[in-house]
């Protein structure tokens, strides 16, 4: 795991949509994460960490 990935995960825990946006830009992953974060903070965090680490 690189340092950039660790920083992305920390940002994703604090602000899940921002972490996904920094990794993917304004694509479908960002909108899914934003919706999940609006519906509940924990699902947004889980999806953000999954999206960032799935590669």
C-alpha cells in the first residue's frame, strides 16, 4: 500500500465523497458515494474505502 493510498483512505474516512473525487473525478463512483453519504455516513465511508482500494 502506497503513501498516496493511505492519505486517500484517511480523507475518505473524514469526507467520503472528497476521497472518491480525488481518486476518480466526477464519475459514477463519486455520485454513488455522495448518495450513500447523504443516506448515511457509515455506508459512504465503506463504499469510499472499497472504491479506493479495489484496484
